[in-house]
């Protein structure tokens, strides 16, 4: 038992003495080639031009991130000592909500503010209705899969908005009633 305690202490003492003796004798044989001090620092060039916001690039980035998160979840990377599943679910929900909010906004602009008329407008309205149906299903799924998601009040509000755009008055009122009953302190509570 004594040997088990004495051996680690003696190894520690020996290494301290060796380090002290080398520095006391002026011999510093430490290899510093792989230290932070050996890094070559290249100057960073900052472009002073203002960035032009692009809704299309933003949507594309959110889509890529959403797909990446789905892959992480599907392949189990998050559970192997990485991101806790509840946190991953919240991140995925937030990214998805933001993506679908942006897509909804763009779809509305296209439907209501485009210079089309006649047959083109009818095609646009049909395409918009299809988009609204699929987005409504996604929002409904988000509410079911993550009932504790912090922005479910916003999801319910957007869902009610989509139902309104689809002419589904009863579903719109149902979503608004859920919003009022469950999130009466929300900014989306009217």
C-alpha cells in the first residue's frame, strides 16, 4: 500500500527536479515548434463593403442547416456524447420554424404582390395553396413533436395565419384559441 503512494510522488518529484535543473543550468531543450508561439499570424483583410441582404441566400442557408440537423439526428451523432437530444430537438425546431416563416413570407409576396394576372395568377394561387397545406402540416408536426418548444406560440400564430390564407376559418379559430388558452402572456396573443 505504501509503495502505491510513494511511487507516484517520487515520479512527480523527479520530473520537477529535472525541469528545475535544466532551467537552472540554462539548458532549455523544450521543443517549441508545436506551440501557439510558433504560429504564423496572417493579417485578416476586412472588406468594408456593406453586405447586401439576400432572402434567397438566407433561406438556402437555413435549408442546409435544417438538413444537416436532420442528418445529425438520424445518424445518432448527437447522442454519442455530443448534443443532448432535447437540445438538438429545440435547435432543429428553431431552425425549421425560421426557415418556414421565411418561405411563408416569400410565398405571400409572390402571391399577393406579383404582376401576374389571369391564368398565371390562378397557377400561382394553386401553387400557393399547395405550399400552405404542406407548411401547415409541418407546423402541426412541430407542435406535436416538441410540445415544450419555447416558440410554440409563434408556431400557433403562423399556423392560424396559414389557415386564414387557405380559407380554413374553423382551423384558424382553433389555432388562435389554443394560442389564447395556452400562451395568454405571449406577444402573439391578441
